[in-house]
C-alpha cells in the first residue's frame, strides 16, 4: 500500500521574511530612553569607524573620503532596511584585496559599476531566499579566508608602516609585492617606523588598560600630534591626497553598457559572494551576543540596496561589519536607530573636522590596519581546527593558500567544494550494512518485566530468509558501498528482507540502487521485502518503481518475518503484508 503524503507545511509569510527590523522595533514601541541608548552607541561606533574607514579606503587604492562616504550611505541603508537590530554597515577590510585589484584593472568607474551589479545580485539572492544557504559554508573555510585576508591586508600596509620608497608601482600579488618591498628595504623611514610603533603601542595599551576607550581614534590623534609637534618627515593624508571634502558628493551614475557589464561581471560576483558571507556572518555573531534572530534574506536585500546606492554617492563596497556591530552591541544599542545615528555622526564629523584629517600620518592609519589584520586571525580557532581533524586542517590550509596566492573567490569556492567532499566521505563511512541470516535480532517486550530482549530468530525465520539492516543516511556517497552488498543476493535465498528502519534519509541515487537490487531479485525469483521504511523514504522508493509485485513493504522486520512464516504455511507468497 502506497504511503499517503502529508500536507505541506506552510512557510513564513513573505511580509514577515522581508520586513525590516526597524519597522518591527517601531511597531513594538520605541521611546526616548531607547533613542538615548542608540545615540550613545551610534556615537561610539562612529568614533571607531572614522579612522578605520579612511584606512580601508587608502588600502583599497582609493582616496580616504571614499571610505567615509561608504560608512555614511552604507550604514544608513543597512539600518533602515536590514534584517538585524544591531548590524553596522560600511567598508570592510575583507574587501581591500578585491577593491584594490578592481581599481587597478578597471579604474574607479569600473569599481562603481561592479559594486552596483553586486548590489543587484545580493538583492535578487535575498528575494530568492538564498540567504538561508550561506550558513552552510564550512567553518574551516571562513576561518581560512579570514586569515588569508588578514595576511594580504598586513602585506599591503608594509609600504606605509616602514615608510618605504618604491621605484615603481607596488604589485598587487603577494609574492611579487614582497619581492618589491624587499628591494626597497634600504629606504626605510625611521620617522614612519616611530609613528607606526607609537600607534600600535597606544592601541595595545588602551585595549588592556582602558578597553572601553576608542583606542584607534586616540592612537591616530596622538600620532598626528606627535608628527605636527616634532615636524616628522612622514607622509600624511594632506601630502598624498590633499585632504578630504566636508560633504557628500552630488549623486551620479558610472558609465553603463552591456559590454562594460560583461567585463565587470567576475568582479561583481566576487563582491556579492563576499558581501553575503561577511554580512550574514556578522548577523550570526550579533544573534549570539544578544539572543535574537536575524532575517537573513531581508538582510541580503538591504545589503544589495546599500551597494547599489553607495557608488552613486562616491562610496565603495558595503557589507556588515563584525567588529563594529559587536562594538554597537557592547555600547548598549537597542535598535537599528543606532546604525542610523552612526551614519549621522560620521557625516557631522566629516563636515566639522575634515580639515584636521589632512594632518593624519599614513603610518598611523597603516598601524591601525595592521592591528585590525592581527585581530582578524582567529588564532584559537585555527589551532583547534588543526588539532581536531586532518580534513578540517586541509580545508583551512587550502582555503588560506588560495586566498593568499590566487584570489578570494577561488579560495572560498575550492574550500567549500573540498569541505563538501570531506563531509560526503565521512557520511558515507557512517552508513553500515549488516546481514543476519537466519538469526534476526529485533526487540520485543519481555512479558515478565517489560524489558526489551533480543527477538528470538528461531521463532520467526527460516533458512531461506536473509535480513540486511541499513543504518545511516543512504545517499549517493554510500550508494556504491551499499550497492555492492545488495548485489550479493543469493539464488538459494528465497526471501530477502531489507530493514530500513534506521535510514533517516534516502536520495534518488540510493533509490535507484535498491530498484536495481529489486530487479535482480525478481529475475532470480527471490521475494524482496522492505521493512520499517519511513513515509519519506517509502515515497522516494515508490517514485522509482520499487513497488508490488516485485517488492513488498512491512512496518517492521518482525511483521515481515511473521508474514513469511504465515505464507509459507499456506504455500503462497502473493498477498500483501498487513502493516501493524
């Protein structure tokens, strides 16, 4: 008898999936006390974001104000439309490598176009509900690409950390870069090294002694004062870039054409992939810190809109920022209003203090990024993964090596594929097939004390019956192993019982293997029984033609064996089993 399909479960409402958290907060009731807490948190994050945004922009081969534009526009839109209460958007260190490479190859207009295309992809991914699947990226992959990004960020800052003078353009690839930097080792600027040491020293000291103080901003301010007071010969934002503007630029679109979009497509895909991973990973971290749940697809839509809007106002790639989101939570944020206030405060700082930015030494910003790169490496996680298993260590090292030596997208894709293969291998080994003939062990209640005791096979089976037990998820990874065992159906056995009571999942490849075993049994005039199959497993088997008269189903091995005994006594095996 075919199993009846259960009615499909009703999924979450579309409006629930895509309602921004800001709307949810306002519906719940938002008062003055909440606004005060959010304003303080937004100010705290803005103080952290000011030096970081400029440093990330400079490392990305664009002018420092581009980072501020991104922090303003990105944070505003992500907080207005996002699926988390505490997410802070803006420029991320993880994008430095991709942005710098795109600018070097295609110019600023190419970067703007690729960013807008990535925004469209992110929004579409959100509406297609693909955000749910980003969480399936293996943990060793995220640790590996984060460590790889950290190394590349640090290597990109060596030039300014040491105040080196290069004869030509600094190569983008790591190994040629290191060769070029080694060739310029004789041009080290002692003043730049002093500023770097001062900046990093202040950051480390404040993190230990005054962890609540804005270490980055204080360190950059102290380094700027030292350079101005001592007239140190180091490069500053003013000497290299001529300062920063006091307001956002007028909105404008980059040149758009089909040919140009095709050229920028690979970069756009890389931006979208990394943006989705970074933003949703940040949302997961926020959930862990607050006990709340984010709306992943709504967050992707918000990230998409932010990336479409940022280039219009001269900004670069936007994503959710783990460090600044965590700072936002620790500062007492209660809603997305804190992210909106963060954008407002960055805009006010730029309007009021833009002239002072000209005095910031580049060595100080390089020191900030060097510290960020060090903190990005999840050192305990790396050690744990290396110790835990060879497979995880291999995924980690391959991802790290490809990110450093190839590119970020290749590292993520290959790491994910390798992690999936290792998982499939582990799952396939977890599937076991055991034969019991004629003794078949199955629990039955002991009439004396109610305990479970082994089922006495001598009461239930005959020498012409063999029982195979499959345990574990039966899928394509284990199909070859299980298929080899099922091929051993012997002609001298008249009854073949396949116990599927411990099979939680069965895919089409596995169903095809069983269907082949059923056909072979039919040709050999062996009666094939399937016992204990769940409704989902049974539906899959039925859809692949595993049905009467070639295969019969029973609720358990016990009921099948009783049926076999009863039919043997009657001299007939043609009636279906009565399921209990």
